[in-house]
């Protein structure tokens, strides 16, 4: 049995989120939330929100015990990139890439 939660089109680079996701992969739910709470940066807040959502899905939709849950999978994949242009000297244009991500979390019960 597993419970999932996904946050799509998060306005943050996937590279920034992947480093935070690596911290909690394979950890117990309580330990993962403690790590995310004390990790600085906006990326930790986003991943924490998705982990809490997956925990609520597990408890309310699948009647799983929150004490037995662990983070089985965490990913931060690349989403669509908004392309903007900044004026440069001599009539040139320089690209600005505003990246986005899709963050997903899967929780499973320990056997």
C-alpha cells in the first residue's frame, strides 16, 4: 500500500529541489519532517508541504498508520521553462530562463 502527492508547476529550478529531496529519501516520516523543518531555503518548504500532503492522503484515504510510514520515493523533475528576454547593449537581447518543477512524494508502510 502506498500514498502519493504531487505538486506541479512549482516556480523553482529542479536542481535546487533535488538536493533537498535527496536528504529525505528513505527516511521515516517523522524524521523526514524534522529534517525538512530545519533545512534552510524555499526548496525545503515546498518538499515539506508535499510530504505532509502525502501523509494526509495516507491517513485519510488509505487508512494507513502514520507511525509506520517512510518516504519511499521523492522526485523533483523538470517542468516547463518560461522564456523571457532582457535588453542588452547595441540592440541585442539576452535570454532569461524561468524554470519550473514537478515535485512528487510516495509514502509506504513498513512491513
